[in-house]
C-alpha cells in the first residue's frame, strides 16, 4: 500500500490532531456548533494574535487523526458520540476538575458534578480515552496544601477506575491573571515551589496517585516537580493517544505553545473570550463583557466560532 493510499484511511494517525480547545470549553457550550462543522467537513479558525488572519481547517476523516476535547463537562456532547464515531474519527478527553468556590469559578462545575460527569462519559468511551487535569494549583491562606491534598485525594479515589492519567500544574502567573486574582485574594503565594509544605504536597500527590495506579505528570513545569516524583509530560501526548485510540501518532513538538509545553503538534479550533465559565485564573479571556458579547452573538451555523 502506497503512502498516498494510506493517507486516506482514518485511524492511522497520519492526519492532524484537532484540539477542541485550549481556548474555550467546546463540549460544554458549543457542541452543536462543533457538530455542524464536523458535518460540513471544515472549520475556519481565526489567528488569536491577528484578527484578520483566518485559516480553513479540514475536519474530513482522511485529514484528522484524532480530536482532543478539553472540557469541564462533556455531557452536552454525549448525544453526538455515535455520529462522531460513525465518521471514524477517534477522540479523547482532557477533563479539568477543581473545587474552587464561585469567586474564582463564577460558572464552574464543582467538584462533585465534575466527578459524576467524568464517570458518565468514561463509562461510555472507556478510561483509556480519559485524562484528569487538576489545574491550576493555587496556594493561598484559604487554599492551603492540606486543602489541595484533600481535594486531590478524593478525585483519585473516585476516579481510579475511570481515568488513564492525571495531569497537574501550578498556577501560571500571567500579569492579567494575577491582577484579577489579587483583587479577590491578596494572600495568593507567588513562589509556591519555594515552600516546604508545597513540595510535601506534591510528594503526597505523587504517592497517592501511584498507590491507586494512576500515572501522574506535570504540565509545562520545566522539570520543577521532578524531585517530588512528578515528571513533565505532554497533555496532548502521542503515546497516550496511540494507546487509547488504537492509532499511531508520531511526536512533533508544538512550536505554537509555551516554551515548557511538551504537547505534540495540533490545531486548536477554539477562540479566546468565548468561555462563559470565566474562571478568574484563566488566561483565555480578557473581560467578562467581551465573553458575554461573543457568547450571545454566537451563531451555531457559522463556520467560525467567533
């Protein structure tokens, strides 16, 4: 079989990986729009740093190796699973679960619902296609290492039979994000890895994950957690995708991501300032007004998210 013939067989991992999306929660809020684009076979994506620059991305099965959904609640996408699968496009989930209160997550999912919906989807697609993101870890007077260990331990115990991995990360301190956070909580620690109790927390997180046979890794930490037993690894990981989806994905570092990001190359089809969750610590929105405007004007039949 020639390479040209192989490129037209779905599932070989020879096409692009679609990231849906680091920039917004597509499964939670834009599932219908996503399905319209999948049916059309393409999507338009705006360059986040150049508003007038737009590219056309094929979503045809022969051009897509896999779809990686980033979400906090994928249940709105469940009715479409069979249709996606009928197109022979495999998909996996990077699923964020946290327990922060409303002042940090105005429209968050909450710990209990996050766990319950994760299980609901995992029972449908299988644990090999599911990964938990416990991210970001914010340390403050309220969110102590003891608080995080209690939350993380609950997630591990509840999901040990439903997830193939757990990814953790310390808060990335973007200036805009820190400005918002400091207005809410002035006690947020700016150098948490310098503290012994935080380092002990990470050791404890590593140990409890291993005790429950869940691989734990760090996202974009530049090896800072290695001494605590947690190695950096890609979130969009070709080994994880290959094992979970039965495809062959080769590694090629995504040059469009942060320096310490180890993810393999993908195309993100989301847009900034479109996620109604508006978590205060999130880098993907600049203002609530802009998010609400974009969300309200969203057209499910549009070939671009916004």
